[in-house]
């Protein structure tokens, strides 16, 4: 069953809350380390998200791909930057990445469409 972007966000938030409130400290340590890795540093956050996207595609994790496509766009990635990142994943991972490339492009299109619709709603309400 295909989840919408909104359903994905809700599920991810709900389950992360469940995990982080389990009182198992090692989860909290890992999540903190993961979060810190994507903060601005010598590399900007957008570049780090694109790197996470490439790794996720090569590792073939669709949930991870959706997360990093979404975060990359939130950090200002353009469609062209995403396509170039997808291409790096394809070159590194080979043809086994193609199904995940399809998924990534589908999600990118959906997120940009949602973003445009939100922008149009905001513009029409003013």
C-alpha cells in the first residue's frame, strides 16, 4: 500500500516519538548523532541531505529516500540538483538502483507539486 507524503510524515513522527519515549537511552544517543550529522558545518545542510539521499538510494531504502528527497527540497535543492544526485547514486550503485530511482523521481514530483499547491493557496488567500 502506497503512503502519501502526509501519511509518511505522521507515521515517522509517531514512531520516532514511540522509540524516543521508550526509555532506552541508546536510541536517543543514535538519534542525536544522526540529527547532528545533518546540521550546518563545513558543508551546508542541503549538501549533507543530498549526500544522505545518494547513500539511501545505493542502500535501497525507500523510506530513507523519501525522507532525504523531502529534506533536500526543504533545504532548497532544485530539481536539477536532485537529478544530479540521483545520477551519482545510479553510477555508484548500478542498475539495481533503477527501481529506487523511479521511486525517488515519483516522490520528488509529488513534493514539488505539493509545494506549488501550497504556494498557490497562500498567494490566492492574500
